[in-house]
């Protein structure tokens, strides 16, 4: 039974992450008349809408069920894909752009919470690091295949890169509707109010040092790698001479690196410990960004794969550590709080990086982002490690 549940969960994740637009979306909207700065501003507003949605949608998943959250998010994703094909800057286009990000808040937090609680229900929570790594591999694999196909589809009609995922979103909603709900059956009975759930989750995140620092590490240190491989890769690669059709191949290799890292995350935590994995991954990412800044030549695009591998390695480790610290009743809400903080940081950083890139060039911008990441990671991982050391009995994986 658990095998069937996990397989259907993986299918759902694969479908909602099948982003044909991934390798071409910046170029697509530039071709429709938007500048990089305008795209950055639009995305920043979109991140704000996401931020405002994160905790409410996470609390909804905790109170009414992860499955309901999945279905609603998939339907919203479909609507957004078709709306953003309307006339640029029209009301429908702007609504679609905002919904594009909001739809994903119904998955963020709820996905990891669903997997952990489905395993916990059957006393198999110890399998979470391994299966979470596979889940992240499914995400990256879906995005990798979609990216490869997206570059090819874009040579015929870039708009199809949004139409097809829109149709697939409806299929994802159907799959989500078949999932088993793993959390308690009285979640909507009124024993605990929607508002109370949010308050309890915020209290846990703010008063428990280990939880607080893990939330902040996940929220901040993944911002720069995300922007690098999802936003900056396209203008960087085309700027050093790659044609548009080759972007899908570059993103595919980036996805392969992320899949490999995700699959090795649980094993690396056992072999080296969480602290070494987190520190090592951040050092690798900063090194890769430094090389992209210093050597803007075609062969250096391999660093995007290297950075994706390092980021993929850290994600299941961090997810496992955080899930171990939080109760099921607040799990999706706390994970959504992390996503909220991540979204807020994206809203602040993305337009600044795009504007900086138009001023000093993409390579130097990536170098500046690498320095910022190094400082942020050093401070937060240090604070987390100190908090763990003060209660060493709590975690046995450090």
C-alpha cells in the first residue's frame, strides 16, 4: 500500500514539475518586449504574492489535508499557464503571472510534509532521507526532461512551452485526487482552528533555536543557487555565445547534476554527517559561482551542473533535519514558513541582480552573488551548529 502511495505521489510531483518553459521563459518574455529589469520587477511582485500565500496555504494543508492542497494548486497552475499567454501587461496577463507563483505555494511545504507523514503513519519515518532524495530526483528529472524537450519545442513555437504544462496540470490534479491522506482524520473537525495552527507553527519556529536556524538556512542559502540555475543561466549562456536551442541541453545537464546530488544526499549524511555536507555543499556552490564570474567562456557552463549537484546534495539533508524537529500538526505550516522567507528573499534579490547585470554584466553579478552567499551560509550554519551542540542528544546525524 505504501509503495502505491509513494509511486502516485512521485507521478504527481513529476507532472507539476514538468516545466517546458524552464529553458526559455526569460528569452520568451524578452521576445515579447519585456526588458530584464521589467521581468525582474514582475517576478518580484510575483514573489510578494507567493510570500503572502505561503503560510495560509501551508496551514490549509495542515488543517484540511495535503491532497486538497495538491489538487487546488494543480488547477491554479493550469489557469496561470494559459493566462500569461494573454497580451503582455494586460490584466489577464498580470493575474496569470501572479497566479503562476501562488499555485506553487500549495505544493511548497505540503509535498515534503505529505511524504514524511505517509511514512510516519506506517512507522517508516527512517526511510524519509532516502525517499526524499528520490523525490527531489523526480523533481529534477522532470525538469531536466522538460528542459530538453522545451528547447526543441521552442524552435517551433515558444508558446507551446506554456500550453502543454497547462494541460498536464489538469492531469496532475486527477492524480492528486487519488492520493491517500496521511494525517489525522479529525483535521477539519474544529478541534484546532486555522488561525491557531498558524500561531502554533510560528511559535515553534521562533522559540526553538535548532528549528529557527534550519528554517533560515533553507530560506536563504538556496536563494542564490536557485536564481543562478533558473534565472541567470539563460542570459549568461546566450551572452557567451550559446544559441537558444542549446539552452535545453545545458539545463538538462544541470538537472542531471541535481538528480545525482539528491540521490546521494541521504548517503552523504550517513557517511560524513549533516554539518560537513551542508558546509561542503555551500563551499562548492560558492566556488562554482566564482569560476563562472572569472571565466565567462563556453566550457565554463559545466559549473551550472556542478552547482546543481551541490545544491541537490544539501536539500534532502536539510529537509530531513527540519522534519525531525517539527510535529505533524504544524509540519506543512512550518515548511511553508521557510518557503515564505525564501520567497521574500527572492523578491528582494532577483530584481537587484537583474538590474546589476544590466549595469556591470552577468559574470560580475554572479561573482557578487557568490560573495553574499558565502557570508550568509557561514553565519547561519555556524549558529545552527552551536544550537545543536547545546543539546547534542536531540540529533544523532550531525
